[in-house]
C-alpha cells in the first residue's frame, strides 16, 4: 500500500484528486491534511510515502512555506517523496519557480494542475 498525503487549499480540487487517485490505483491510501500546519504530523502518523502539496501565492501555501515543510518531511527518517502541484495557467512565474525548486533538488517532482487525474496518479506511482 502506498500512503499519500494531500495538502491542498481547494476543497473541490482536493476531493477530485482523492477520487481519481483512489479510482486509478486501489492500493493507494489517501489522507487529506485539514490544514498545512497539521501536514507534518499526518505524514508522521501514517508514515507517508508521498506528499502532494498545492502551491499558490497565499499564506501557508506559498512556495517558501512548502519548501520548509518539505525539509521537515525529509527529516522524518524514511523516504517520503514530495510532489508540488501548481497551476501554470494562473501563475506562470510561480510555475517557473516550482520547476527551479525541482532542478535545485529541493523537492522530488512537480505537476501542473491542468494534467489529467490519471496522469497525476501515474506520476505518483513512479515516485
């Protein structure tokens, strides 16, 4: 079983991601973090294999905050891959910053919000 924690601002988008991940790969256990400040504890409690975080230019969802959380997750003592989700249509500059974070090896991978749920599930499966 792959344990995946989702930390996303948008409730509808997060629910759609949960539904599509569960439908694509039944061996995924999906946990949804209610708030970013609870994500690390949730990753620890479920011993997450993958953390998917939405990045936007607001408060606790900003890239700088996500990178701090990523570093904390990497310190948990087991491998937990981090995948950032960014809307490249809404903020091209932020999408470029997220891509650079992957190039700088600050996170494991990224994905655009515009991809299909099946593609997202496939990327998570390869992490």
